[in-house]
C-alpha cells in the first residue's frame, strides 16, 4: 500500500510539472483541444447520415449506437491521456534516448508513461461523458449505484483492452526497425470498435473478438446496459479479457526493455 501511495504521489508531482510546461503554449492547447473535440464526433456524424436512410444497423437503433460510441470515447480516453507517450517509443528506441529510463529506481513503465499527459484528451473524455448521459436519458436507462459501479468496472476493463493493443504494437520498436506501420494499424483498428460485431462477416468477427479483441472496447460491454435480457456471454468476459491482455502487453514490454541494448553508438 505504501508503494502505491508513493507512486501516486510521484505521478501527480511529475504531471503537475508537465502540465505547467504545456500551459505555456495555451493557443496550442486550445486549438488541439478543439480539433480533438470535432474529430471525436466525426463517427457520430457518420451515424447521423447513415440513420437518415435506415432505421436500424444490425438490429441497433440510432440512440443505442450513440450510447455505444459514447462508451467507446470514454474507454479509449485513458490510452489517449495517460499512455500517449507510447507513440514516441519508436523514436526513443532508434535514437538511443530510451537508455535514460534504466537509471531511475522506479518501475520503468510507470516512469515512461508519467513523462507525458495529453491534456487535449480530456476534451474527448468530457464529450464521451456528455453523450453517454444524453443517450441514457433518451433510452430511459435506470441507473442504480450497482449499475454505475458495473459501468465503471466495464469502462476500466475496456480501457485496458485498448491500452494493451497499442502498448503491444508500440513495443514492436524493440525488434523492428520501422515499427510505425504496426502501431498505425493497431490504432486504426479502434475505429471498428463502436460498430456491432454482427455487421462483419465470420472471419472479421472472429478477428475482432478473439485475435485483436477490439469488440471488447465498446460493443460487448455496452450490451450489459442496453439489452441486459439479450446480453452476449462475451460481455461478462470483458474484465478477464482486459486484465489478461494488459498482463500480456506488460510481458511484451518487459521482454522488450530487457532486450534493448541501445543504438551501439
């Protein structure tokens, strides 16, 4: 417990300094936050256009799709806000600057992620919360304390899925000279997360459920709140999937940092 408290205190101290530095460029923060807000709502615009000509998508109506998309926005926000530094991992590895993370008496992943806090991701998180509340009201979802706790647990496990996918892909930099295509593909795949897995054919449905399980980022856990009487058993497997994938990603990270020897120059 003392160790956790120490790491939390260190994290907040480090992030406070990072935020102070970032806020020196307020125009950049404002512009990037506005850009993040509108880019986050781009898929919502696609839904609006799509449902202008149809009433359901694979049995899901417009407002249910809004709820799933809002769930997705909240679930991917921790990746955007806290783990954003993994986008830079390939540069640190190839340029040799990753060596500095070996010289602090801290957990290396903690030390690495604490160096960056993506403020503009808070805009995406806020938009997701607003949309989730709005969709819940429109769908007449009754929230009890137990259901709110279940929602938080589901969002946490869904976030672990997205984090694990990106962390695993970024760790390719330890073994591949140009790891950008791997990381870019992993991030692009998230765009399929807000859609019902039933719209994909068999091969893609298996891929997005069992191989690269992005269906657990939003679609499967959302069923628990939208249609509890028809929920897929896969929805209740979300916590196991999230924890298991993150443990695997952490293992890949450990193997990567243990194999890294610098640039040799």
